[in-house]
C-alpha cells in the first residue's frame, strides 16, 4: 500500500541521519562540502521517488512495482555514493604527493637560476676582454705596418741630439705614427736608439716602422746632386717655379700644382681662409724668400714641404699675436705685405709705406681705392698670360685702381721685413707717397697737392740725372 507524504519525509530524514553517521564512520577526514553533496544527492532521489508515488496513487496496479523500482534505484544510488566516497578516500593522499615533489623541484630550479647569471657574466667579461685585446693588437699592428694610412710624403727635421722619445713625438704630431710608446719600444728592440741622424728626412704615414727607422738613420746618398736655389723678396710663384726647373730640381708645372694644393699639415695652413673666390694662385705669398738646398730630380711634394716648413717657422707666436691684435687674418696680412714689398724701394721705407696703406684702408669713405701700381702689373703680367680662359672679373679684382680694398690674394712673396712693417702699423697722417727709382728715396704727403708737388720734384730729379749723363 503506498506511503503517505509524512511517512516519506520521515524516511528521508532517517536516511539522511544514517548517511551522516555512515560517512562519519568511513572517513572522519572528509570535509563538510563532500557531506553536503552526498546528502543533497540522496535527498533529491527521495523527493523524486515521493513525487512518483503521488502521481501514481490513482494507479494501484503500478504502485508496488514502482515502489520496488524506487527502492532499487535508491540502493543503486547509495552504492554509487559509497563508491564515490571510497574513490575520494583513495585519491586524497595521492594529491599531496605530487605537491611535495613540485616543491622539491622548485628548490632545485632556484639554485640553478642563481648560478646561471654568474656564468653568463663571466663568459661575457671574458669575451669582451678578448675582443678588446684583439682590437688593440689590430690597431698597433696596422700602425706598425702603415696599413690604411696616407701615402703623402712629409718632411721631418730631426734636431741635433734628439732622443728617440722626442723623435717619436714629432712623428705623432705630424701624423706619421699613432703610438709614440709603441714606436719607442720597436726602436729599442731593433737597437736603433741613438742611431738617428739629424737633418731633413722625408717619410710617409703608410711606411712601416722598420722603413721609417731606416730612413731616419740613413745618410743621404752621395750619388744625389745637391743644388741651391735663392728666391729673392718679391718673387712671384711663376718665377720661382721657373728657377726650380732651371736648376733641374723639378718641373715648373708640377711645382705650381703641388704648391697650390697644400695640405701638408703645417700650422699656418689651418689659419688660411677656405674661400678662394677670385683668387688666382691659392698659395701665392707663402713661398718665403730665402736660399734653399734641394737635390736634382727631387719630388715636387718634398720641395714644397721644405718651403712650407720655412714659412711656418718664420710665423712665430709673437707675430700671430700682433696679427690678432690688429684683427686681421693671415690672408690679409700677407696680401698687404706683398703690396708693401712691391711698392717700397728699401726696407727702411717699408714701415711708412705700410702706414699709408693702413690709413687708406681705415678711411674707405675718403680713400676707397688703394691705387697701387704693382697690383695692376700683377693682373696684367702674371695672371692674364697664365689664364686658360680669360676672366675679366679676376683681373679687375686684383687691380686696386678698379676694385676697393685689398685684392683677393697676394701679388708676390714678401720677406719678413714687409710682414713686420704691416704688423707694426706705424701711425702717421700720410695718404700718398712717391719714390725716386734712381735714388730709392721715397717722399710722403698728407694731401693730394703735396703729393703732386712731390711727383713734379722727383721727375725733375730724374731728368737732371739723365741730362747730366
């Protein structure tokens, strides 16, 4: 006979109580979550069974069969619950074992993790040191063998009694070598110390240390024929080239080319203006007048360096200081000195001649033109014949009767007296001068009327001198 609802509920409560006791006996370690889950499943099953019984109360013929099915299902579900509890009990300890193993593995990884950076740092340090040493060795090797360096010949003048250290510093300063210390070591190992010969030597940066030492410790061959060439004050570059070719030193055209090319590393070169607009011969004015000793069939580069060296030595720190005080450039100094050199008949008159041109340059509103005859002659007699294509702009720029201020460049190569006369900047009120070419006497004037009177007087002196002859 089917049970009523109160009986079913009592059965559910009784089963829940029994299930709770059974779970407690089987495993005291199970937590509340497992217990609630299992109880919920059993209660759910009972409720479903009760609903089924209620639905089938109108069908008595099925009630017994259904009750049996419910009992069977309940038993089956209870068995499943027990299997679940057993499996939970069996699997619970197994979960803790992998956790312990994982912790042990982490500890091993930590030790390995701290050791690895130290190895990497040491390896990197060794590698960096090896690379640095390799670069140093390569750099010293290239310097010692002259690899990848300039082929330009340079003049080295060894003073009497110079030591290896002093010579190595000279070579470094001139860009021949990069490491004076390494050169000193090489010289000592090759037993060349105290063997260097004073005088002029020509070397190249692309020479090996051994070749440089051979050159600096050797005497010039007696087979070479030495010649002397004298360049007077006021000589032009073209005339100087002609003299060199006549002495069989080098060809005139080669000399002019290499002399104007420059770039030999002398100090005065760095003070020259990079602008060459309207300038005909770039290095006119920098051939210092003097007597030079060359060899026949000498390299034009070597000839140029000997001359450059002489000019560089003449331009002392004191002269550069005066130049700065006057606020003029090296180009302006040599250009004005070349005009003074060409105009003054004597060294004694140079100071006053320079004063006249200084006064005109400082008063351009009154005297915009220098009106120097030698500038006109230089444009006509030197520049124009050597022009491949005539350029009137250049010719006019050099003519101070046509163009204001200084010409684009020097008109000759002045001596030291003309340079010093410009640097002295002697004060005066003169704006004119006129010289007697026969007596070398120069007459100065402050006004145009005085100047014209001086011209008339000098011409009369010349006429009388010629008439007396």
